[in-house]
């Protein structure tokens, strides 16, 4: 039996790793299971080119056992195993990935399913274990070896007995301390939960002895417990399945299973991209606004997987703020499993995926708008405000993505219309896109300022939400047509109208207007005659850029 030292840097790296890369202790199981899955994959890929090897999927599995009294957790796999050199190379040198090497050596093959490539995952075992024992027999070898380590001090390797090819990883779980309780990992329920959470879509069965309950023989009301070896993971993720095999119901069920919401999604997009970056995704447009959606508590994000293994619950980087309502999952083999939050923010692949996802969501919303107007309006009532905030908060820089998705009520129809629809039926002599902002549709319909425009047959958009006008101010134009508030001093038609007002008319009223201005004082800037009115004697107009409604909102804001 030989005792060897870890390579010098390894000690520090090990410490660093254990304490900083992983924020959740429970991921040790995810890492060890993905290594086991990689090891089985390797046999599979070898069998593709090696005729002496046959791969019968039923013979390959991963198994998790635990013994509460002995304080051990055991992860067994029927994978390719490691010989003595490989144990030293792969487990004795931190940040050395045998899996990455395997991928390089077998470049020509379609082996991109292998997850590992960083060479640190294995050491996460020390997050919960005080001692790690690895017993392994490599494919094609008749000897088995035992590797053992208690952490940074080093490791031992010795020959041992093992019947079948594969690897057994035995963790001796740490003792509880004042601060930390490790007992939770020695329980059936908790282990099952972790497997489900992170490794549900590992392609090979992950088996565990589960406690089941049945009626005692011959009894009608007495139960007894028994153990049964069960497969915990569901194996084939829905996003890897072919779209044609799936029904709307399957997508709806997945949405519910994942607790994305209690509603039924309005629509889903199933994406499989192979190219600059490869990924699969299922995205949902929810029907209802989550109760906390317009609060600070709401966290946007998509679930992120690296090749079937969960990395993150809510990856914010995948969604722009204006699409924060989208739910769903992204799985990419181009992302490393051991990636940290900080690295992720700068990850080029992730940025590419995010960009791609943004355009997919946009197309889906446009598709809904075009083909399923009712649904789109439902969506818009729930999340339209978020799109308008998007335009406002990013200074209209995202107009290309959002402007065609906007809708407003209009004087023409008692329903929401798009800007494109407005433009299409604009009068020939009409210069602007007119809008009126106010508290409610009822009030807006009675607004004196609109009379003349409506008389000319111009359509007016009705803005009833505070954000509407602010967003429009950021857009400024839609396809070269400027927006104009009906309370604006210059409606772009007034010049000719003003001319009709004779000098005498103006003079005649001068005294009256002066008197009115005196009475109103600072409340108005000026009192003028106008031909804008027909049935109403008077209306308010604004002089500068800000409409009266906007001024109201700004004045109401806390300083
Ligand atoms: P990674 O998985 O990123 O390569 P790990 O630290 O998780 O890094 O594992 C290091 C290496 O150890 C792997 O690349 C693999 O070669 C080897 N290894 C780990 N676990 C197993 C296993 N169960 N069976 C065979 N080889 C393994
Ligand atoms: Mg690994």
C-alpha cells in the first residue's frame, strides 16, 4: 500500500473549491451521479466502434445506497471504471478531467453527451464526506483498485477485489458540528429529493431502495413496510423529445410539475438549436400575472441545465427584463456543469443562447398576435404593462423588439389596436399619431380636445395607464410617424384653423381673456381663443413637451 501526496497546488485548490465554487452542499450527489453517467456513456461510445463490445442499455445503471448507522453513502455505477493509473491521474490531480481527455481522444464520434470537463466535480464529495473511498475496476482489466482520501492530506491506492466492471464511491459522512448538521444526507427522503432535483434527466436509471408500504398479509387494516429497488429519475427529459411525439397536454403537465404557475400557459415554444451554440429549450407564456409580478420580490429567470443536469434554478441572464414573465427551461451541452454565477455572467455561449431566446419569444408573441388575437389580448392584459416599462426603462433602445407588440385602446374600435393597424388606416392628410391620456376610457371619450380630430376622421389612441405616455415619449415615432398628444398646443392642423379666427374676433375677446387669466392666476399660462372646440366651451392645452397627464404623474411622484 502506497501513500501519496496530492500535487502541491492541489491542496489549496481543494480548499478553495470546497469553500467557494459550490454554494449548496447537496450538489455533491449531482456531481458524483454525473460522473457515473459519463462513465456509462464512455462504454457506450466505445461500443460504437469496438465490435467486441455490445451495449445493452438494461445492464447499465447507477445506484445510491446509504447506511445511517455506519454514516455512509454509496454511489455505484456500471460504467467504464478506472485502472490504477487513471485513479491517480483523474482523482489525484485536481482540475484534471479524464472526461475532457476522452472527448478529445474520440473527437470524431458523436460523444458530446459526456458532461464532465472541468475536473473538479469529484472533490465536491468532501462537502459532506470526511473520507472518500473509490473502488474501481476498469473495462478490460482483471484487477481492481481502492483509492482513499480524507481530503487535502493526500490519498492511498491499493489493490482490492471487485467482481464487476465499474466504480463504487463510498462517502463516510462528516460528523455533526455545532453549526452544521450532516444527518440529513443519511435519509431516504432527502436523497431522493436531491436526485429528483438535479439528476432527473440523467439518461440511465438511478436506483435506490425505497421504503414502500403494503397491507399485511391476511389483514385488512394493518400495514407493513418493505424495501423495493426503484428508479428515481424520469430519464428522458421532455425537451429532448421530438415535438411530434408531444401533445399540448404534455407541455401543460410539465408546466404544472415544475410549478411554473397555477394557471395554464397561453402558449409554449419548444426549441432545438444546433449550430454556433446548441441547446434545447421549452418556454412558456403564462396566462395570468403572478401575484408578485410587478413587485421587487419577483425574480425572473429560466431553469438552466447542462446536458440533463441542473445548474441553476433561475438564470436571470437568459431573459431580458421586458420578457421577465416567460417561464421555462434551457439545456445546453455547451455549458460546463461546474460553472459559477460569476463566470456565467460573462459566458459567451450563454449570451448567444439568451439572444436567440429573445428572438424566439418575440416571434412567438407576434405569431399569437397574428393568428390568435384573443389569446394575445389575454396575454397583453396580463403583461402588456411590462412591455411598455421595457421601452421606457431602456430609452426605447429595444424598439425593434417591442414596438410591434404594443397595443392601445382607440377611438375607432372599442378594443385594443396595434400601432401597425393605426398606421394602416391613417387619413392621407394626417401628420401624426394622436393620443389622449387620461384616467379611464369613459373620460377620454368625452375629452373636449378630441372633437376636432374626430371630426376630421382621425383615429385617437386612448392611454389609460400612467406608463403609456412615458413609453411613447421614448419611442417618439412609429415608422416615421410622430406621436402627438391631443392636448398639445400645436396639433399640426391648427395653423389653417387659426387663420380663420379674424383679428376682430381676437380683439373682441382680449379683455375677457385678460380677466380670466387674472382670476386663474398661476394655474394657467395663457387663455386663448381656438377653433378646436365644437360642443364644449373650453378645454386645456399644454404648451411644451409634457402633456397635462404626464405632468400630473410627475407631480405625484415622490421627490
Ligand atoms: P469532470 O467530471 O469534470 O471531468 P471530476 O472531478 O468530476 O471532473 O472527475 C474527474 C475525472 O475522474 C473524470 O473526468 C473521470 O475521468 C474520472 N471519474 C470520476 N468519477 C468516475 C466514475 N464514477 N467512473 C469512471 N471515471 C470517473
Ligand atoms: Mg464530473
